[in-house]
C-alpha cells in the first residue's frame, strides 16, 4: 500500500541505503556455501514457503541443509537451534514454522554469521546454508542470492511511502529471480530489463485446507502477515465462505485480548468458525485455540509451494556450490 504523503522522505531513505552499502563493512564468510532467499519488499512476497520448498528439494537430492534466520520479534537474544516443539515467542514465528514443516535444522540469531557457525559446529559435515530473508543482510557473504519478485513489487515504491526496502534496480544483484506462475509471463520482461539474463525460477502456489475436515459454513478469517488481502483473496478463490476478515500487523504476537476481539467479531458477523495461516497458528497457545474453538472450529490453511522446473533450480544451486567447496552430497 502506497503512502503518498511520505513520498518526500523516500530520498532520505534512499540515501540511508547508499550509506549502508558503502560503509557496511566486509561480509564474513562461512565454511559452507550460503544460498540467500530474499526479496525487495518489506514482507509479503512469500519467502518462507520458498525456503521450505528449496530445503526439501535439496535434502531430497542428498544435500545436508540447514536454515539460518533472524527470528524477527523473538524474545530471546540467544543464538540457538530452533526446537520444533518450542514457542514463537522464543524462536520467532517463521523459524518455528520452518522447523515444523521441514526436516532440516533451523538456527536463529540476529547475526546470521554466528548462527551459521553454530550450525557448522553441530552439523558434522559440510552442507548448504539457506539464509532466510537475507537479501538485505550484508554482513554474511553468500554464494547465491535468490530474490522473489511479485507484480505488486513492480508497482510499488521505496519505504516509507511504499513497501520496497530496495529499489527495483537492485535486482541486478540477484543470481536467480523467483516469480509466481500466474505472474511469470508479465514479469519475465521486467526481470530481463532490470537484471539481464539472470535465471527465472517459476513457483506454483496452492492453498491447502485440512482434508477430511468438515468446514463451517461461514468463517472469520484472521492473520498477521504483510499482505493479508492476498490470503483472504486465495480463500475466496478456493470457495471458502467468509463471514468477515481481520488483519493484524506482520509478526504481531497474539494476546488474550486479541482472542477476545476475534470472538466478539465472530459473534457480530455470525461466523461459526475461524480460518488462519500456518504462520499465525504457531503463535497461538493451546489455551487461545481452545477459547476460539468454543465458538467453532479453527481451520489452519497451509501454503504449498513447488518449483515448476526443479532441474533448473538444482542446476543453479549446484553451480553456486561448486564456486565454494565442491560437491557436498552424501
């Protein structure tokens, strides 16, 4: 969403980016290759499902893989491995979700280099680090920058008037660009104009609702993600009948007063159940879920991401890996 009144501040933000790039210091390098998955925008491009898909693909092909994440909004400052049975308050919602969804180790720390050192000390053999949301994290050297691009990004502008953390021109730093299947035809010319012949990896996204679950007739959708309208639109496109929708800030923790607000809104709009994202579900404590389910079932919608051409993706990662340390497969 653009904020026209803040357009005069965009040059100030741009100048800050230049200073950060010019005087940010030298990036530190880990022993194993680093593949960063990031975006130009401040959120909502869908990085976490792509990280999960890439981790699963590489592991299936015999690579040792781990994920390094900042853990935005977490209460702890420790550099540590994420326990899938832990809480979002300790590890962050996205790292916890990745640890639950994938079978690879996830490490969190504000300094991703320190998280990588911990991963390498615990791993036992060389592997590939996947750096979650790493395009703007310049303190850790990477071998491949994978950057997500959406149609919404192309029409956006820099913070604080828009949602872009970096200008579209920075796409030339990308080693590969990821686009959604339904936007690929429109975005390929944009990528070529901005980044030349960089590989374009196409992903297919599907919203997954629990199989065999009797769906309530009218649901109250809620989420705390960067682009909530996209989630609501995907639900409607899949035929889910929404009685209403409530959006919270990205990464915002759930408190009991918010649960009470959801119950009151459900009563007001006549909802007989709730639907939310997996990222939101990991932030809900058991008592919170129980309170919501007094009104009706809580449906958790998953987002499945797959690469249309897995061979192209593997070829791109392996090429970056060879630049660093040779073959890392078992």
